[in-house]
């Protein structure tokens, strides 16, 4: 079996069109030119206070999470001290 090129049929059609004098023209610009002229839209925030508030709103969960994990979970504070007297606790002894 002879393996044929996938575009062989298309080449034959194009050759037939060129031979018959039919010219395929398009009114559209080339793709590179179209995308070259197209500019990306950027969101511009003019007021610096809005930038600050957006940044604060986005950073708030991170700040609260860090506070919770580092200060509340890693604290070694014990509520009752056995050797020291405290005004907040009354010592009770059982017989």
C-alpha cells in the first residue's frame, strides 16, 4: 500500500482552481494583522483608596488564618497555675 499525503486532495483542488482561472479572494485581513491591531483591555482603578480596600479584602482571610494558627493554636498558656495563687480562682481541697 502506498501511503498518500492527507492534503493531496486539497492540493489537487487548488491546482484545478488555479488552472481554471478562478481566484479565491477574501475581504478579510490576514490573521496576524487582525490580532496585531487588537489591543488588550486593562482594568484601571483610578482611586488609590479602592486599590487599598480591594487588597485588604483579599488579604483578610490570609491574615485571620495566620493569626489563628500562630497565636491561638501555638499558645502554651495554661488557665490554672498550681503553684501560684490567683485572684481569679479559688483553691478547693477535698477530704
